C-alpha cells in the first residue's frame, strides 16, 4: 500500500500525546468566544490589544471593499498593487523610520521568501535556537550554511561570527519569542553584528503594537535605531488585529525582493480592503496609548497574582505568559480541565517547543478584565495543586 507512513506517523503522534486537531469557533475573536455552543474566556489569542473587532478597523475594511472589491485579482506585479497598498507601505515607513516596505500575506511567507531569496550556498545564516519554525525551515531550504546559537547567548554568537569565512552573513532573532515571551538583547546584538560586518534581521511579530513608543515594537522599546537593524519583519495579525505581514528594509533590498523573491512575485496580493484595515489599526495604535497601558496593567496583575499563588512563572514581561508543565500528557490534561471550567488555554507541545517543556501558553490582552485573570489563576492553581497531591 502506498504512503503507509501517514498512518504510522499519526498513530505515533497519538501515542505521544502530540496529536493536533482544530476546534471550530462560532463567534468573532475577542475576550470571549463560542465553540460548539459553549462560551469560553479566551486566553490563547494573539489579539493582544483586542483590535480584531474594533469598529474603526471593521469599518475601514468595509469601506475598502466598497471601493476596491474583495480581491485584487493578481500578484503585486500584475494587478495587485493598488493605492491602498502603496499608502500602507508609506505609512509603515514613516511609522518605523524606514525607507522601504513590502507587503506579504503572512509572516511565514515573508520570512521564507526573504531567506531563500537573499542567501545562497556561499552565505552564512546564524539564528537563535528558539526562532520561529518559518525562519529555521527557510534556513535549511535556502541552501546556505545555516547555524544556530544558544538562546540569547551573545558569547556564542560572537564566536560564530568571529569564525566565519563567508563574506555575507545574516543574523536573525525574534524581538519577543513566541513560546517563552522573553526578549532578545537587541542593542548588544546590533552592536555585535556591526563589529563583524553582518546584517541583523528582527522578526517582531509579537512585539509590534505592544511595545515601544506609538507601538513601534521591540526596537523602539530597547532604543535601537532602525539604521542598526537592516531588516524588520512585522505581522498584522496579532496586536494589530488584522492579517498579513511586511518586510522593512532599504530601497535596494526592497527592489531586489520585488524582482527575485518568488513568494512575492508569484502570490496574489492581499485585498486592498485588508490594507485599509491595517492602516486604520496602525493609526489607532499610534494615537491611543490606552490599549498598551491596559495590556501592561493586565500583565503586571497576572504576574503578581501568579506569584502569590506560587505558580511556575517564567521571566517573561510581555503578553505571552507560559506556565511550564513538562510532560505533554499533563499539559493536555490541565488544558482540558480548564476548558471544562470555561477557560480556553491551549497546551503547547513538542515539536513546537523542546522535549519535556510542554506548557500552557497563556496570552493576555488589553480586553481582559481583572476578574478574568483572578478566575483563571485560581482555577489553574487548584488544578495543579490537586494533581500534585495525587
């Protein structure tokens, strides 16, 4: 029988408590949502500022659909680059202090396209060991020499940079790491790359909107100038509440990607209505700091209460607050018990995280209420204490 490995692989996943399934939600993204007829408090969404259903952003998409329709009909080099796309790119450049921006349908495609287009067999890619799968996989597929350094370990990165033989070297880190919520030391990393004549790229999918002045992200928060980081990747589907991504860079790289990045050249562009919604989200974040302030207040409350309950806290000070459980079986069991009590908290298991580090990835949002956080942590403490007693 052909392709027998499919059933074998699925069976192995089930036995290891690593089998994944989708759950259908029947309501809009928000503080609460409905799944299979039941309402849950949502502690797993990346909608960090609660903007996915903001009236101004929804209205911007509606107006964009009226003006441009619901699809653009082609790639950006054919019919898919409309005035709304151009205006969004210009706004991104002004917001982030960049000379050029390029829009993509997802952060995954932006990362993959950039690495596979920029790096060849004679180039070196150095990545943080905990970088997103889109970055790690692209390094393997690009054909370049790809190496990783221990998480946030600048000494090891410096050694790898000092030992390199290639003329071209790209270092990539995340601004905020998606599974641990901790942050990269961007200022020191930028200085190190400059000393070794290497480029630095920061994937700030989980920092933009949440951190820095006017929500500019990790570079702004750590007071790193845009000129010190050659490439930024930002996504629009997390704190900004919409979808899509951008690469920010200089004009030469921008033009090079337009001509040679196959994931850009051969993909249908995002709808212009979506670009208008993203633009509205950026304007909202820049003008109204209360979303960031409320998110920070919720993070502070969460960490204080979790500490009082002696829950296994991480060092994260961002919206991502993982509770390390260890075994996949136990993480799934705790997640299911929370679900029965009306809390949606996803268990994250290998291979997304290293072996024996399964966790509850709790994400906080500005739309969570104090009583939501109190209730979640009280329920979680009771579940973990009961398990420990057994």
